[in-house]
C-alpha cells in the first residue's frame, strides 16, 4: 500500500468523464491517503511537489507539459529524486500516453507497477530569446502552419474523436498548399540540406492527430528522431492522411515517404518565418541557428499502465 498519492488534474482536458470524485475513487485502493490539486485552481500556482508521493497525472499532453514546467521551475538541476508519475490520459490526442504504452481508456479500474519506470528525457533548445524545452516535438513546416490557423478559431465542445477528424481534414488542406522551406540541419553524423514541407525534432512516437511519424522513438531514450518530408513526397504524405481519414486499416507505412535520422543533438536553420515547440506557436523567427540536445536527466514515468 502506498502511503500517499498526489492527484494533479486538469478538469478541462478533453471531454471525458474524469471528475475529481471519480479519480479519487479509482486510485484510493492503492493508497492510505489521496491529495488532490487542479491545474485550474489558484492553489496550483503555489503547489509544491513532495518527492516521496507518486503522482496520478490526469490530463492531456498539454497538462504533462505544465507539470514539466512546474518541476523545472522548482528545481533546474534535474533529475529530481522523486517518486514516479502515473499518467491518466484525458486529453484529445494523448500522444505521450501512446509512447508510454498506456493501454485502455480511463473509464474503469487502473493497474500499474511502480517498479516499471522510464525516465522521460526532454529536449532543450538553445539560441532562442528564452531557453526553451520540449517534451513532444519542435519543428518547421506543416505543424506550425496548422497551429497558426488554430489561433484565431474559437474553442468548440466537440468530442476528442471529432476534433481529431477535424484536425486531419485541416492537415490535409495545409499539406496541399504549404510552400516548402529550405533547411540546413547538422546532426551527430550528417549534414542535411534541402526543401521540406515538414521538419520535426521528435521525442515521442506520435504527433498531431495521432500520426506515428517516429514509431521507433521512446521518451526514455537519449535520442531524438529527426523526421523530414521533402517537397517531392508531398503527395505521398497527403495520400497517407486521406487514407487515415477514410479509416483504411493499413495505410502505407510512414517510413515509405519520410526521412528519419536518430541523433542526440542538432543545429538547424530554416527559411521559414515561424516554428512550434510542442503546442506553442513561435513567430518572428529571423533565420538564426537553433541548437537542440536531449537532456542528460529525465522525470520518472510509470510504463505500461492499464485501464480496464
């Protein structure tokens, strides 16, 4: 029996039924005591982690980033000596949960083993106005263009499934019209030059509407996967997305039309005017060199969590 479990909850994530009471009831059988904080509560601003208490983190990918931000603010010298985080995926895409091999939907019981842990290594970005980090991906081309279009649209109350379908529709539209950008990228072993519609430095397997662009990746590894789609593979990417939208069970593997390079650090320049870091749109890029490397340390997450 665990002495205390701390619940961190974003009650607005997705549109699933994951109330405070339900979360406490689900996890209570594992702990003598349950503490609760909402990321929408004023108490979140002053919240402090107790390294001896495992965390049940209920939210989407953006909520995971909030917790990383809070941990980095409280201690820049990661790794922390802390109990692991148990992720309860309640968001729209839940791409991080997929990379941690979390199975099932959080609607019933939970099963986990605190001894099965991966240290989640994040990416660091240098040569920006402020030192930045990412836990999913950062890059140029299609995805910042997608985020740019989302900024002016009001929030909707669609289900997560409908939102993913709408995102696929919009992504197909963006892929069809976006201008390729000239990039120069230097990795551990290679220098790449060319015109690309997508350039993503990925720390997880999936991005966007559950696209498996880096299927061999792992948050616990000390590597990025640099994923590139060149101008001449635009139609292949578009056809892949359209097959996903139609529900084709076995669309062509992404490795048929992407270039994937494993690296622990890189330097890049782009002709683009903006990029993204996770779900943040970064504008007014001036063409300067960006450097990125994998963090030396990580934050412990429980792998193979099952929802029954």
